[in-house]
C-alpha cells in the first residue's frame, strides 16, 4: 500500500473521529449539524477504500469546509479548542495526501 494512501485513510479516520466527538453531551454542539458533518464524511468511503482517482481528487476539496470549521472553532470557541485543532490538522493532512495520491495514481 502506498504511504500517501495510508496517510489519507488515517487522516480521514481521524477527521471522522473528531466529527463524531461532537456527539458528547459536554461538547455543547448542535447534534443535527454534527450528524450532517459525519454523514458527509461517510459518503466517499467506498471510493477511498477502493483507490478511485476521482474520489481522491474531490475529497481534498471537501476537506476545505472542515478546515474552515476547525479554524473558526479554534479561534472563537474556547470550549472546543482541542476539536478545532484536531479538525484543522486532520483536514490539512487529508487535503495534502489525497491530492498527491491522486496525482500518483494518474
């Protein structure tokens, strides 16, 4: 397995874990919004696991929304700073690894 694919899958799983952490009652986050964030990340799972080039190309752009969410929570919500930092780092890793892996598959 290519190292960029491993990094992409691990960062996707960690991003999914950070989004799932919003379901804890102490997070104080809207559960409907949290479920939408998790469901959107589950949509490309089949293409990621089967190494489809098209999926690796567009998931990089999908993560930019999570990057913006992570930055906003990191800067403006003191209660969710760990979530914001984890979301920001995971989305950056997923973006970089998926774009370069799609380039490698081409």
